[in-house]
């Protein structure tokens, strides 16, 4: 069995994703699982995966807001 280590970019991405989804949940008074499912259904996870590098450099408030706006534009609740 080989011991695999994540590269820095992957590790940073996982750290940010595991940080921002609970922030999103807290901001919109959801549990983490419901927030993930909402983000997955309405394109927020895709947006996060594609833009995490830019999002992680900004204030978490703006990242959460951007993810919410993407979801709303894809049919999510206002």
C-alpha cells in the first residue's frame, strides 16, 4: 500500500470548501447537510469548485453571498 499525500493546491481547496460550506449554512440558518444539498442542486458547488481560488482570497461574507446569488439565478429560493 502506498502512502499518498495531497498536493498543496488540493489541500488548500479542501480546506476552503470545508470552511465555506458551514459558513454558508450558518449565514442562511441551515444545517450543513441541507446547505450542501442546496448548493449542489442549484449550482453553488460547481461555482465553488470553479472559482474557489478567487473566492478564498476575499472576505467569507462575499464568497457566501456570491454562492447564494448563483443559486438564486439557477432557481434557488430567495
